[in-house]
């Protein structure tokens, strides 16, 4: 009933916790950008559906590719630094059986530098994303930070309780934050063809 798609790249820090939280799914599909750490070794304990995508520095192309590898009609997208709590897994199984919605927005609890962020667009009641959906009701662009495109005919539901929110370990350190910021800025400038003058 449910395929879970996980994008990975050098994700060994959290990937085991992530995949353990996804055992309620009927299949786990990994799309890896040629990790150089133990990510694939760990992932193979949980699934043999592991595919590879060229490293491009951001997730969107890998997600679009990964959806095509999912077997089931319902797809759950989880990042390798995210965990699905038990209450959420139960709710997703029920929703898949009820067939009440085509796309479900799920809240996230974001942790940065080890502390939960409760405002500024990062609070669990603010960060709702369409992570659970039927095939063909959500599509992706290859452009960085382009998000999701939801079909206009989709029946949309929400899960936004604290006990059911996806747990997201976003940044562990200031240095990691600045590394990601530097990478994303370079890609966004290139994709938008902005000329930057010194």
C-alpha cells in the first residue's frame, strides 16, 4: 500500500534511526547520490531497493527520479535526517485504507543545533509539507527549492498535531549550516542565472 522514498548522501549519522521508523511501510526506496560514508551499508539492512542518482548538490532531481521507482500508489517522502513517530505511522496506514484524501500535508518538528525551533516559520504548526500522496497528484521540478506541485483536483488533508509531526534534525552545528547555505546559494544563483558583480 505505501512506498517510502528516502534521498541520501553521506547520511550515516541519522539514516539508521530514519529507516527504523519506516518499517511500517510496504517498501522503502533509497535514492543515493553516491555516498562515500557508511550510508549504503546501513541502508541495505532495511531494503534492497537502492538506486543511484548523480550528485547534483540538492534533492529535487533525486526525488523526481525516486518516485518513478516506487511500486505502490501511496508514497511517503522522508529525508534521511527525519524520523516518523509511531503515532504518525498509524495515522498514515489508516489514511491509506480510508482513501479520503489524495495528498496529505504533514507538520514537522525542526531541531537546529539540538534545540527545537518553535517559530519563524519553523514551528510544527507552521511547517506543513505534502509528504504523503498518491502517484500523479504531486509532481516535482528539477529546480532547487522548487517544492511540490499539487494537482488542482487533489483532495487535501492535514496532519498537524505535535504527536504526529515528522521529527527533523536539520542542522547539528553552525559550520554545517554555513556549508549548506554556501552550496544552496551557488546552485540558486546558477539556476536563476543571476549575474553577481564584485
